[in-house]
């Protein structure tokens, strides 16, 4: 089939405010394979009826769309009802979830009920646990949380010895409902800062949103780091319907100083560590391509990189940092690890955005061979033109209103009564504003 008609449902939000890797995830198809007909719709806006009534060869359920399973139950049910035409459609349906251990039963039911043809999972194992219903009837294949943009390999590399930072790291302080694996992801940062200090290493390790770097600033940070610290992405705790997360969030509001151990006993005693749901992160790919030698908490990393072949392993509590420090000073070893890691990542074709796009189109074509989907180009192209004419104004209004709300929220932080009043007022405006 020469030209496919593809609908992509996402929830990226204002593209100018979105994380770069998420934006690339969402639009990798049209950037890599522009010869097909694409209609990209952000579900924060109502879907026009002329799109709902169009017949597409395929419907892609993007990771940002599938995040709506974390919404309040009434909102999630409303979304599924609003997009019930997807369930009824005979189009090829491909889902691209991430963080599948969060609300996995909701996701499993969703994929099963909507008769999704292929789920592209970023978790390499335990599919029968994550998808107890869908795994018996649908197709699951392995994907990745991040991919390499075609421009990254040509990024101008800073000479390794001229890099200002010895060990660089950024991480969010994850809440306890990711289990001990999530704890390791942020606790390794301060542990390494303390362990590296006696050795005289220069560290730039920041936890929390204040350390967030996006786009070019993030790549420049890695390019200025001789070594990049890292840990497994994922969780060691399964939260089937989000009840553990909701309970912990409410408890932390009342008890912000509660320890992980206290919360574990109260909310998930005996549940943590039964499984490890992990995946290689975009950071590993970017550090590899930018020749930053990696110090990683030993783990699976989607089976792509291995300790002492591609990276320096470190214990989760950094208690073996003396061994790590000795390896860091062995420039021959560091050079070999860095070269091995870069070559392996660049040689793994599946880690390219272009390969992801080609694979999705290949899956669509394969499924269409078994399905009777008649999607003539002319009606879809008409719908796309109409959408491109009328929707940009609606998106612009949406992003402006969103910015106003965010500015009000920031201005009133620390004034809860005024903030609640403003939120109520904005809610009334949204409710009664004419369409």
C-alpha cells in the first residue's frame, strides 16, 4: 500500500512547552515518513465530527493519550466514552504505552476492550503480569522509552579531558509508589556526591524540578560531563488500579516527612520487589552518543548495555565508590567503555526514531493484510485540510488560556484561599464560555 491514512491521538499539550523527547515521540511518524496522510489530534480539545466520521487505515494511541488512565476515574471514563469510536473502528490500532506498572489493570482492560491490534511495551519482561487479559488475545512487542534523533550523532563533541564536570546527574525525587527501584533512582545522587567528595571529583548532581534541563541545555550538560550517573528506569511495585498511589499521595499531604519504610508498611507491605519493571532510558542513549562514560547502578537496561563492557557499575548505595573511582582514573578503560557504548547504541537500529516509524508502518501494513479496511485517500485528505484550516486557532486559544491559569497559580502560591477562589472562577469561565 503506497499511502496510508493514519490518525494519531495524543495529549502532548502546548508543543512549545513540551519536553523535547516527548514531542519527538509524538510526531516521529510524520517527521520520518511524511509520504503518508496524518491527522494528529490533541485530546485536550474536542475532536471534530468530520474526523470522528472519517475512515482511517490506522489509529495510533500515543503514550501521552494513554496517560489519561491516571486521571480521576470520572475523567478517564469520560475520555473513553468520547473516543468510543476507536473501540468500534475496524482500523488497525496500535498502542504505545509507558510506565505500564502504573494502573496496569486499567490499561489491560482498555487495550482488551478497544480490540487493540498491537501494544508496543517498553518493559521487556512480565507481559503476562502487566496484561493478564490482553496478553492472551493481542500482540505485544518490545519498544523503548526513548530513541535517537538523526541529528544527535552529528552533535559536536566536547573533548573528553576538556569537560568541566566529572560526574553529572539530574533526577526527580520520586515518590514511594515506585518502590525501592524508584528510591534508588534519586537516592544514588546524594550518595555519590558524598562518596565522590573525598576523591576530589567535581560533581553536578541536582534533584528535583529546579535542576531540570531541556532540549539543547540538556545535551550541553551531558557534553560537558566526563561521566554520567544513572539508574534503571521503572518500578519494583505494581499498582493495578492506582489505589496505592492515591493513598500515598493523600498520606504525604498530611505527613510530608513520612519515611519510605513507614509508607511501605502502611500501603504496600510485602508487595515491593516481586517484579522489576525496567527499561533503558533516553539518558543512556544520549550519554552514549555524546561520549560521556556512564556510571550505572547495575541492571538490565533492556538487554542493550552491560557492566564493564559499556559502563562502570555501582551499587545502589554507592558503597563501592572506591572501585568506581579507580575505574574513573583508568583512562584506557574509560576510553574503551565509552567507545563500546557509543558503537553499540549507534549500531542498534531499533533505537532510531526513523526505525520506530518504519516499524509502526510495517505493523500497520502487516495487520491490514488480515483486516478488511477500506480507507480512500480523498475523504481523509479533505478532513485533514479542514482540520488544518480551523484547528490552529482553537489550539492557540487553548494554550493562551492554559498559560493564564498557570500564571495565576504561580502568583497565588502560598495564598491557598485566594488560589481556590481563582480556580473556582476559572472553572466557571470554562463552563459557561460560548463555543
